[in-house]
């Protein structure tokens, strides 16, 4: 089922109306009813009761995101939420690594105690904890130096900061955030592929697919790095949309 992004947004945020000075456009955007004057919404095209939100030259009409632009904004905000959740999670991991670096010996003793308790249980199910890859990885971490763990925590915090900056920029549809997201995400794709060669999981596969789609979608739809006409073509689309907004909503054929 096709989503009507215009009416969906108007239902959530309300209509946006404007009274242009041009009588030819004004008569198409305005009507009188038994309940009072109604003005046509610049976003969805429906008539809304009440005074217009603004008036003046048609070229000064507010730039209201419509159709494909609203869909792109929805996708960007979905990616922003995903980046924000990931950033918060990485911050928590960094804090855990930092705390672990300061109490490594106590954590090791606690781990060894629980390992002794669960070893007979797992042996009953014919699983040898002493040769478990997971247990081996944990024991390897205990061998890291304090300075190494602090470096890991710092790198995790830096990565989390990048994710959170991306989230804020994408939420407000900033072009610099789109470049940052594409560059940062693409830079980590080889590492994600390498991790899949080490161990395959549905979470890793889903993350890799999501990141590849995000890079392609943002780079192509936002015309980054000169793709599909680059920034010049992107600005032309925005500029023409702002000048034709009232005419398109009024049903007046736009000049080519």
C-alpha cells in the first residue's frame, strides 16, 4: 500500500497555508464556505478552515517538504535513531571497559569462581568449558594491560561520539551529517566483512546489510560526491521547489 506522506505529516503536524499576492494564484488557494474562509494546504493540497499562516509574494511562500522529500526525511530520522541507540550502547560498553580496567583482578577472581561452579554442570551436558572459545576469549581479555584497556575505552568513546553527532545531524537533515555518515559507515564496512569471516551471525549480517543500504541510499538520493549531478543539481531541485510551491498546490502548471 502506497503511503501518502503529505497527509500523514499534516495529520501529525497540521496544515500549512499561505495567501499569495498574485490574484490568479490566490483565487485557486482560497474559498468561502458556510463555516468561513478556507485555504489550501501547501503540503497535502486539502482545504483548511481559518486564516492563512502567512501571506506575500508567491516566491516567499514557505518551503514545505512534500512527497519524496518527506519520505527521505523519514528514512534519515530512522537512521538517526539507529545511530543514537548504537552510540548510547557503545558509551555503556566503554564505561564497562574502563571500570573493568580498574578492577580486573577482582573480576577475574569472580569469573574463576563461577567457572568452577558451572564446570560440572556443563560437563554433564558434554560441554568442556575449559576449551570453550567464549571462555578463552574472556580469559584473553584478562591478560590485557591496564593501558591497553584504557585505550580501548577511549577509542570506543570516540566512536560513540561520532555516532551521536551523526544522529543529531541526520535528524535535522544536515548535509554535512550525510557526508559524515557515508564516510564513517563506509570506513567500517571492511571490518564488518572481516568479522563475518571470523564468525557468522544474523546480527552481524543485518548490521552489514543496513549499513550498505544506508551508504547507497544517502549517497544517491542526496547526490553526494558529485553523484547524479552533485550539489549543483541538489540545490537546483530545492530552489525550484521553493519557487513553484504555491503554483503546484494551486494546480497551476509550472514553467519547465
